[in-house]
C-alpha cells in the first residue's frame, strides 16, 4: 500500500505536466543556481531495509480499579496531569470498613489479654506440677488453654490485617510516575470491583509494534538496533522481541527511549527491518529541490545548470536515494553550505 501511495504521488504531478497535449510543461518556480559544488552521481552499495509501519505506544500503561464496592468521594487528578508513584488519585467511601477495623482491633486486644491470662495460669500450673502439687491433667489443661489463647491472638491479628488491606483499596494510588490519560469517574460515581477509575501512562519508553512476513524478519534478534521513524523524526530502536502472529506473519516489537515525552503516545512509526545490501543511486541532501509535492535535483549538463524532477527513496545519513530520474555519471549541484 505504501508503494502504491508513493507511485500515485509521483505519477500524478507527471500526468498533470504532460496530460494536456498542447500545453507546455510548467517551468520551475525558481531558476536553479548555476553555482555550487559539483558531485558526480555514482552507483553505490547501501543497506537495504523493509519499512514496516506501526504505532508507538508506552511500555507501561495501567488502568486502575479497586476491589471495593462503594461511592467515589474524591478524584484528585484531571486528564493530562503528571503524577508520581504512590500518589493518591481516587478515594472511595470506606466508613463501614473503618467501623469493622475498630471492631477487629478491639478483638485483637481482647485476644491478647486472654493470652496473657492463659500464660500466667500455665506458669503457675507448671510450678505446681514441678512440686507435685498439680496433676498432669491440670498441666495439660493449662497448656491447652494457653495454645488456644495464642491461636486466638493469631486469628485476631489476621482478621485485622485483612481489614487493613481491604481498607487500603479505598485509596487508589499511582503504580508509577506518568501522565493521567483517562479519568473514568467523578465524585459521586459508584465503583464496583474491576470498574476502571483512572488510566496512567509512562511515556519514558515507547514500544513500536509492526507486522512483517517471515522473510522480512529473518536475522532479527532481541537487542539488535534498527533505524526507526516516529512522526517525522529518525531514531534508533532496540528490538525487544520477534514472535509469530499468525499464518505467514510475525510481530516485531522495538523499544525507543522517550525522555521528556518528545514523542506522543499513539504516534505513527516505521521500523526499517534490515534486508542485506543492494546497489542504489545516492545524492547529497543539499542537491534536492522541493516545490510542493514535486522533488528534483539541480544538474549540470554540457556546462548548463538545470532542474530535473526525480523520485526519491530513503534518507541515508546526509544523502537521499534516487529511485528514478537520474543515472550513474550524471552531475548534480549541491548548494554551498549544504552537506
């Protein structure tokens, strides 16, 4: 599809220029400069690549919910706000849990008091038994009472800890630093277990996901650096993984650092999957002239400067691949001061 679009963009201006039988092709808007650095076009070897289109999304995205059922009492953030890890985002009504927690704490205090009494009693019976003033049955009864009291303390502590953990769900906190991208509820809303409340994204690292055929991903390994484009900016991406995605199709995931949120979540992205080398015509970027959708190069033929329309391919460092319109041995002019 990309090749079809590219061909359409190339042939449409050509059709407009040559479609009218009696009209002459329009002259360039500006006459090309007659001066500049002359560079001979040569046939050279370049790294070939298959350009696979995809989307750049954050690696860490969390849609937060709660295990409680209750009314939302406060939402502390708006969409677009930056939040820190552990920051409270949403609060729920937990008055019933507070009451139950007080009961659990009282039960724990009672169980601990019973354990202390049982420990004192068991100590007395042990001393009496040592002096043959108490029977073995009395000692066993005292030890059993102490064990039951200790079990009661453990049970009360567990109940109190469970309630404390449940009560913690009344405050929904950010799992990591990031940006609030969706606020699902407002104060007064009813929240049930699993109901989305807030979505937080950390755009510090983006994952570019593309699909390609098996032949196009051959040789890709985790950790390999590949060229990428996010929006209109060239970057380097590190392959995270290559996995089957269906019949004759693989998914490639690559990571791109995004310090400072330079790129927006959901931006269009392209990965250049290496395909070996091939021969191509490359001209310096400074030789390229752009007029609207048209692209051309400044050439020198028989000592005279002219502008020739060409079809461009990939940008290659300080150069640009020319797919058609030039031949090896042609001379192009690079404006002084350009690469």
